[in-house]
């Protein structure tokens, strides 16, 4: 799969439909950075008149996972990926359009190169930051990804 926002959004529709129907969309992707947006609306709200935390987690995880998929494809190796752990910190109510950004593509490339060289699985923590329309941070989410060569 070519890694473009349109292709990733089609992937969301077929493979992660709950994220798609909640409004999560890929905005941009490069080997080092991925951005996803999601807008607070009735369908993804919580009882406190803001965006449900799990919807924010879906958008944040997409930014990290898309980068992992991109780097795996770039390696031309048969590598599996799996979220092993995650942490979240929510600092402000998420209202309006939220943009989640992960800038850790270079870290993923290093982990994949190491797993190819050693044949051992590697884990890596990737960070995604959610910013609202006013420029305020609403969430910081970390995902621990595990990558290993498939046998």
C-alpha cells in the first residue's frame, strides 16, 4: 500500500471502521511525521460535553501505527507490529477539531533496522500530541510498539 492520506483513510474504513465512523482521518504522512484529525461531535462525545477519550486514543494511535507501517514497508522485510502498552495524559477538554501529531519516524527506522540485524524483537515508545484549534495541548499519548521479524 502506498502511504498517502487518502489510502490510509480507505484503510481505516475497511480495517478500523470504528475510528472511521468516529471521524478520525489522516491529514498528512511522511516517513518521519504523521498527522490525524478528529472533530468533536455528537457521535464521539462523552457526558462532559467533550470528546470521548477512546476517540482521542484512536486518532493518536493512528499517527504512530501509520508511521510503523510506513517504515516496515520501507524495509521490504516481513515484520509484524503490535501495540504492547499505552499511556495517556489529558490536559484540557477536547472540543472542536483536534490534530494529533507523531514526529518519531526516525526512532521507528532505528528499531526496525535493529530487529532486522539481530533477529530479535524490539519495542519502542512513540508519542502523539493532540492540539486543539486554539493551539492548546489537550492530550499526550504514548504507545509502546513491538516489532519483530516474522518466521
